[in-house]
């Protein structure tokens, strides 16, 4: 049964307080995806946020559903990221999948019985996604036979289905790209050792190898020619989701710093009574308010012409603000901010990871720069004096 956004946000808050926060340190020590936790998230309706009700989803508009990651991000940004990726893939299967694919997978995905990953990045192609080379050829029976390697695959080996971007010819560029769903059990699919990350150890991330993996044509998500374009639309949703998760992270860092500094005595008063400490934390608080407004505006613009640019603004601004927030809040706690038990180091590492995943801060700057050039072209010319280097 579908729930309204207030009920879903309350469920996400409950999941954060009852499951993520108390358990995340243990998850990191065990270095294993907490499937029991994502099962609990599923039972609360958090694994089918945007999927239609007929497939068991919550049918929330993107602008509303994305707020869930702010709640989950208060617990852990990497966990929020993984669930956001699953939700976007589930949305893609329900929205673009063939009837056969939907019948086989949609309900299992919306109910979280199965988890999904999106695989675009390759060892030689991260920001420059158009230089990927994993290739599919279509055999005489219409089956897709895929060979290549993907890198930085989140939930590697843990997800049950991988929405994989492939090329379908040797031609350079993206005009031959498609996206196809590959089940974990497909013959020829294997995973490398997981990357040794400094934190968020419960999230398995690693390489995925495809050696003549054969997939039926009904597994197509995006047809030839639409693979990159469709992926970029998915990445816009992911960018705003990351910004939402970063707001949760900033709030967690700020609350920890406030809880500590109100009790730490120095110079005859609480640390929080010092103007300097208030100014530091006040700056974090302003950044958090600005970040929230920005990601929510970007979320509401998804699917419109303004969507990609606002998503780039959100992905550029908010993770940077989160890195700054984690550093300032650590500093405000002095030496204690460095101890693992307060969790500030974990937040710093998560914030840095969130600057990179789903398109780096610099790539967002490139998108913003292109929009500025377009705007400049529409503005009246202002004369550059002779000898000052005209274009
Ligand atoms: C924890 C984690 C999980 C991930 N999960 C997935 C996943 O599930 N699926 C998936 O497909 N990918 C995933 N990724 C990959 C992620 O999207 C890439 O790491 C990201 O796109 C950057 O690519 P890269 O790491 O190859 O960096 P590079 O592309 O090598 O970039 C190196 C540096 O150059 C900068 N740069 C790039 N272009 C420009 C430019 N034009 N001007 C100036 N500077 C520039 C970058 O910002 C960066 O600082 C994950 C990454 C991480 C860290």
C-alpha cells in the first residue's frame, strides 16, 4: 500500500534512529552489506520510492521522494547512496523495462527482496564516460552477448541485477550506447576483490567482469542510441539524492558538535558560549539551510529543462559544504573530535566520497560553465577596448 511523503519520511527517520545509527560502526567492522537492514528499509517502503503502485512502489514524485536521503544521511551517507542507486534503478526498470523484465523483476525490486546496481564507470573511463568500451553484440537469436569490465561497482556481488551501460559497435562516441539489465547469476559475470576503502567498509565496491555474458533482448532498459543520454538523466536524480544525503550528514555533524560544546567547559563557561565557536557552527548552520533549499529546488526541477543545471549546482555546492561542515564541527570539538567514538572522522570521509560519486564536483563545474557560456551568448556584447585582447 502506498504511503504519503510524511509517512515515508517518518519511516526513514525511524530506520535511521533504530537501525542505521546504532549499527553502522558494527557494519563497518564486519565489512559486509547489512542485508537485514535493507530488508527492514524495504518493509518500511523505502526500496520502491518512485515506482508505480501497480508494481508495489510508493509512486512518490522525485521532488518528494528524494527527501528520504536527507533522513538516511543523518545515519550514514554511503548507506543512503546505495539505497538511492537501488531506487533509481527500480524506477528505470518500471519506467523503461519491457513487460517481460517488469514481470520478472519489478515487484522483487520495489519490495527490496532483490537489490539493483547501475554500472557505467570503467577502469579507463570515469568522468569521461564516453570513452567506455564494454561491448555488446547481438547474436542470430537476438540475444545480447556482452564482454568488458566495469569499475567502482557499488553493491558488487551483493546486488541481484546490474543495469549496465554498453557500447554496441567500435565507433567512438556515445551514439551506439544502450543499457541492459544483467542478473547476478548470468554465466560469464564475475567480480574482482573489493576495493580497500578507508571507511564505508560495509558497502562492497569493486570491479565487475563480463566474459561473453548472454542476456535476452527483453532485458533492454535503454535502446541503442539512448544509453548515455538515459544514464545522464539517472545521474541527475542521483546527484540531487547525494546532495540530500549530504544535508543529513551536515545535520549529524552539527548536532554532535552542539551536543559536545554545550557541555565542554573552558575559560569558565561552556565552549558553545564562546563567540568564536558560535560563529564556526553558525556558518555550518547557514550552509545547511542553503544546501537544503538548493537540493529541494533541484529535486523539484528534475524532469524539466532546468533539471540538469540545478542538479549540477546542488552536486557542486552541497558535498563541498558537507566536507567543510565535517571539518569545522571536528575542529570545534578539539582533540575529542578526532576520536572514533564521536564519529566525526567517518563523516569527513563520507563527505569526501560524496564529492566524487555520481559525477565529481569538477564535472558539475563543467556543466555549470557550459550553461554560463550559453547565457553569455544571449547577452548583449560589451566592448573590450582595443589592445585588451578581443575574441
Ligand atoms: C564509493 C564509490 C562508489 C561508486 N559507485 C559507482 C557505481 O555503482 N556505478 C558506477 O558506474 N560508478 C560508480 N562510482 C564511480 C564514480 O562515478 C566515479 O568515481 C566518478 O565519476 C569519477 O571518475 P574517476 O574516479 O574515474 O575520476 P577521474 O574521471 O579520473 O577524475 C579525476 C579528477 O579529474 C577531475 N576532472 C574530471 N574532468 C575534469 C574537467 N573537465 N576539468 C577539471 N577536472 C576534471 C575529477 O573531478 C577528479 O577530481 C563510484 C565511485 C565511488 C568513489
